[in-house]
C-alpha cells in the first residue's frame, strides 16, 4: 500500500520568524511528513490600498499593511527555507496568492507542487498561469460549488491531487464533510483525492485516511495560543497525528481475507469441526 502523502502546512504560522519556520520544518520531518507548505503573497496585488490602510493591532504595528508585511518572507528567505527543507528530504510546496508571486517563485525555486488555495480556485487567469509553469498542482475545494470545481479541473492541466476542504477556521464537525472525497473520486477517477484539514482535532484527518484519502494536508503550529488567524485551526501535537495516520493505514490492510499465521494456533485450539471447503 502506498503511504498517504502528508503535507504539513506551515503557512503563515511562522509569524515572520525564519527560526520558527525552520523549527516547524524539522518537526515535520521528524514525525514523518512528506512535505511542508508555505504561502506567498504580493500584498499590493492581493489587497487594496484601503484594506492595507485599515487599523489592525498586531506584533508589527497598528495597520493591516504592517501586519501583512510582518508575516511575509522575502524571496531570499524562501530560498533559505527551500534549501533547508530539501536538506531533510522533504518536498517543498507553495500556495501563491497572486500572479506576481507565481512568477517570483518560479524564477527562484523549483517547487515540487503548486497548491491552489481555495480562494484562488475560481480565478481563471491564475489557474492558466499555473498551467504555464508545467508543475504538478494540488487543488483545494473550500468555498467552491460543484460547478466551480468542475470548471477549475477543466482549466488546470496538471492536477495530481484534488482535496475535499471546508474553509472555516476551525471547521465545525458538522461541516467537515469527509464523504465529499467519495464524490470527488467518482467525478475525477483519474486524479488522486485527499483532504485539506481546518478542523482543530485529529479525528478528521484519521477519518479521511479510513475513507481512502491519498493526501492529507493540515496546518501545524508550535503553540495554538500564538498570534495568528490560522493558529486555532492548526495541529500542535502533530507527531501524534502522524502516528495515528500511519497506524490507520496499517489497520486498513489490503481487503483480502486470509487466515493469518497468528490465527492458526487459535484455530487449532478452538475449532473442533472443519468439514466445509
């Protein structure tokens, strides 16, 4: 059985601290994740001047602009993080949030996947720019209708994984909807299906594996009480989650019924009659 591809999304939970980002990369590798993922924004493209000028208290100042700038790594810092990630044998994935960020990442890094954040799944120009990179793509489906998903899949050339997702941070259990993975599998049989988690416990990811997810993505954090909009939907004890994911894979087995060697002495002891074939 192929291992579930597990993505530890660091996202913006590094809070602009490259030391913390590296600590989270080490943690992801140590517990058995396959990849880490970051986010890249050109804030002047993603946000209007009015949005950036709004009041917002943060560790970096009193405006929205200062908060966004405080969270954003430079491309030189991303090069450091890319090299650091590769030194641990992990894949490096980026969710770009604008066209300039795609170009900047492509010019400087050889990412393993581009990840389409749910908010960008309805942007035709953005999806077509990803096609131009020739890189494999992971598509999240939060905030999307069935038509949105169908259209995005029609536009994108290189989707390897499509992920069931609900874009509420954290997601209420009644809105996780793991069975959407089955719908995606039936609709897109040639694409691998998985789950992008925003639930703040371990159950959803482990349940997704039990339902056949081939990819699991979840936000990781050092401390859920830290500053940041994604912290409350992140996993703090992600080593335990990885252990549960890998254990669930083993529990699932291959579906073929056999008598295991461990059962044979029990059968010899307890089975008094065996006269059927």
